[in-house]
C-alpha cells in the first residue's frame, strides 16, 4: 500500500519534471539540479552574511541601530540585507523540494541513508540559524522570539533549564544574549559545511553547481525582490514592554505560532515524533539482502574504468602482486555498492559482475530473446 | 526479406518507460517484432551486448534509458549515451553499422513517444540496404 502510493508519487514527480523540461529545457531544468540550487543559495548567504558581519554590532544598544545603518546608509546595504533574508527563504524552499523529490523518486534509502540522515540534521541546523538570525535584528519580534524560546526551552524536563540559560546566556536578557545568538548564527553556519561534507560522502562527482543561466535566473529571483520589497526591521525592542503580536516568517519561525497556541511540551513532543519518523523513513521498506558487485580476479586487468564510472565511490583500485603483468586490482566496498551495474557496463573484460544479474546470462539471453520466431509471443 | 518485419532488439532500463504491462514473452504486445531485454540501469549495458544482439540476428538495436539528467543511479544514462556516441570507453566496434543503433532517453510515462520512436526506427531500418553479414568478424571466425 505504502509502496504503491510512493510509486504513484514517483510517476507524478516525473511527469511534472517532464513538463518543466518543456519550459526550461533539459539542460537548465532546476529539478535536475535540485541539490545544487540550495547550495547556490547557501553560498549567497555566506557571502552576503560576510558583508553584513562587517557592520553588525551584537549589543542590545547598537544591534538595531547597526542593522538600520546597513539598510539605510550603506551603499547597496539594503540589497545585501534583502538578499540575505530572501536567499534564506529560498534556500528553505529549495531544500524542502530537494527532500521531497528525493523521497518521491525513491532515492533516500539503502546506500543513501547517510545522505538522508545528514539532510535531516542540515534542516535542523538551518532552523536554528534562521531563528537566531531573526534575533540579531533586535526589533520587537526578536525580543518575543527570545522570550518565547527561553520559556519553551525551560519546560523540557531535566535538560530544559540549562538549555534555556545557555540560549539566553544567563538568567536574563543582556548584551550576552545577542552575543550568543550571533555566535549560534555564525557558528552553526560552519557546522553546515561539515554536515554537507557528510551529505556528499559516498557520492562521486556530486552536482554542486548549477549551470550559469539557471544560476543567473535564481540570483535574479532574490535580488529583484530585495530591491523591490526591501526588508525592514519592526519597532525597536524595549525590554519593559512585551509586544502583543509580530509578523511570522513561515519558513523559519513556524514554531512560534505553535508555541503561542499550545503548551510547549506538546510542540516539543510533535517535533520529536517528526524527527523520529524522518529518521525511520529510510528503513520502512525492507529489501532483499544485498548482493554487491564482485570482481573476478583472473579477468581484472586494472584498467580503472569501473572505478572511474562508479557513481558511489564503491570501487577502489589497489596494487596487486599476484599477477606478472597487471599492477592494479579493483575492489568493491560492499556497504557502498548500489547494485546499479554501471561498473559492469564499464568493463570490457568481463571482470566485474552483479551476482544476481550476471552479464554472461544476459548476453546468453539476447540470443534466446531473438530466437523465438516472430509472432509466437 | 521483402514484406518481413525487421527484427528489433531493445535493451532497456527498467526505470525508464514502464514496459512491464506491455511485454509478453520478451516481445512488445503492440509490435511483436520488437524484443525487449530489461536491465537494472542503462549504464549496465555493455557494448558487447549491443554487438551480440546484432550478431544474433537483430536488424537493429536500440538502447533506452531515463531522461538525461535524471538517472536513478546518478550517471548511468550519461555514461551509456557517451558510449553510444563513442566518447567513453569501452567503445562499440567500428565494424558495427551505426545506422542500426539508436539511443532513446525517455521518462517513465512516455510510452506513446516510445512507440513513435520505435516505429520511426523500423521505417529507417526498412530504408537501409540488406544487412551485410560478411563484414561481421565473428562470422569469419565461425
């Protein structure tokens, strides 16, 4: 049942992409670069973030002023700030589409579980970065975020109170609160890079760049809104006044409407359940036992073609001494093998094969398939 | 040979056009002169398999994979396309008549387009001169 729904979703995704192919052409279809698009936005965020970093002051007194200074006084400061905000939203959209596509097209489990797990962690980090980013502006909304978050954190049993104290950086809101948010915002951005490395593990030649044309189009989709609808701060935060309501960013701040409408413990439980489900998803479908590709010692000449073609870095060349002529031997790392047969297609010496679908049998079958007199079937 | 349908062999990725419903005894139900051999991925297709198909009596061989850019195993269809174009080793033998080879890159729900392409291929094969088996080096060895 579950599998059938997934199959239908896969067909739906592929038909949708076929349609986008007509608009963008195969070469520039953003869905064929679904991993590279968030990457482009991430680097945009790093670059614009660096520019903002130069002028931002993380203290209660000057945070709001320095952000406004960037917006109003610095040449193009407005655009840089806008790009930073809109690229963050665009990155979240792109990441969610990336995750959905991977899920619908059945490319998240088995040998890909590391990518799925690191992806879940990446989304978690993005949420923390987004929330702390909104605190840095230090307008009424930022103040509310700090209050609500500290309150919600305190309600987690055992680890809650110290976490809240860590988040506020002390008993109450001081200059250090902003310093902590600033640290989390920038520090976890670098953690993203480490997680991305995990995300790219076991993938040979990951597609990390979009073609120039698509890149320009995507950049325009952030720069134009940044220029037309400039990002502005709300009213400055005043620590004695608790603001009644504030505008929500539905990509990063969706937690806060939840916090205000139900007890924090329920929200945390829901989050915990969602994470558990996400982490369990790659193992919901049980497959036949693995039968990774096997190298035939006698036939391998060490030509490296299979190692070059393997899309999952599962084949390595090692030196060999048992043969008078050939100096290298291909070995398969079983855990990484996807059983896709690309190495079989690359081998001209019948030296590597899938045990389940042996190339010799396939070649023998070709004769049989053709032998049947036309019309019998 | 006149009037007789050309034999066509299709070596096909099981994730591209969904042929499971359209195959019986390895033949297409709609066109019984087309034999289909399903593979895990078009990237698994060895040039030997294509050569073997022509040697075993097929008038033409086509290879089908998913749309370029969308391979379940990331790069299989691109490698296969490059091999057909002669850009990536192992190469297809020079003696093989390239007019008898085709590569199609279609998505799962493209059955109509697939049949159109196969019909076109059959028409092209009909317009080709008779297959010269003498040129096959394997024939000389036998």
